[in-house]
């Protein structure tokens, strides 16, 4: 009997050992925004300006290239990103601005100008919420994960595994404010969209428009859809 018991203990130990060797740790979510020096992403960009319910659309291209790495003031590895713009695919790129990405074990931070935001938090989990403007005391807008692991159609390409971040939406009779970003696994950002509308408020500015009809007195939409990515 004791001999059988010893064999049972050994067998449990072997099974447990095999399980620990074969099970990979759950991914944190960093694979949804890979960053490496010398890589780039090109986006089709679209701006829509609204004035008295009339839309004017401008289309162009944006490119984000990872220029170099450096250690920031907090001792963290950071990536300097150069953003360029061109009106048409046949034109040369013109550098537009610079921003910094800092990935940590808990988050991905973006520094643009003098404003730092928390773009992603780890681990990624459906419904998880955080304050993207935690470093700016005046901003309290929340952000959360949605559609974790779901597919998403961005332009002509479908990505099988993505995550979506959605900022708190202000949507009422008079205003709409919405910001949405989609990231594909092992690809990074594939879609960004921002909407800010001021609807008809019953004033004479709207030429007699009716409140609640969706008439846009003023507003702006901005979209970016990934066209390609690679190494320079």
C-alpha cells in the first residue's frame, strides 16, 4: 500500500512539473503596440470640418517612424517617434512633429509636447478602466478596453485579433465627444477616430434648425487608418 502511495505522489509531481514547463504566462498586452527602432507605420488620414451642417473633407497621409531610443529622466527606455505628412502618395514626406513612447511593465505612455498620457495599461482585460490623463490633474476622462481579442476591419484589411480603447463619451442633445483607437496584435495601432460636434441649440446661428435633429452647428472628425508598416 505504501509503495502504491509513493508512486502516486511521484506521478502527481511529474504531471505538475510538465504543466509548469508547458504553460506560457498570460500575455500582458504589449504585443498590441510593438515598438522597434527603424520601423514605421503609414496612415491614411481624414479631417472633416463641419460648419452649419455642411462638411468639408481633407485627405492626406501620415507616417510615424521610430527614430531612436533614449533613457528619460525617470531612467526608463523611451522611443522618439518622428511624424511626417504628405498630401499625396507621390509627394515627399515632410516632418510634422515629434512624440515619445515609453513602454513599462504596467503601461504605455505617450509624451506629445508637454502632455503625458497613458495610452494603454497592462495586463489588457475586457472592460478594464483607467485615467489616460493621470498626469494632468485637470482631466478626469476615463478610458476602457472593449472587444478584446475580437476582429476589426480597418480600411480594406481585416485584423483577426485586436483591442479597442474608448474614452468616456459625451453624447446628448447639444454635444458629442468621442475618441476611439484600435490596436492589432503584433501590428500596433490600425485605426484612430475622434469626433467633436456641437449640435443645434435653437439659436439663430443654425438658420432655424431644430434641437434634437442631429444638425451640426460646428464640429470636427479626424480618422487615421493604417495603410502599411515595415522597416526603413
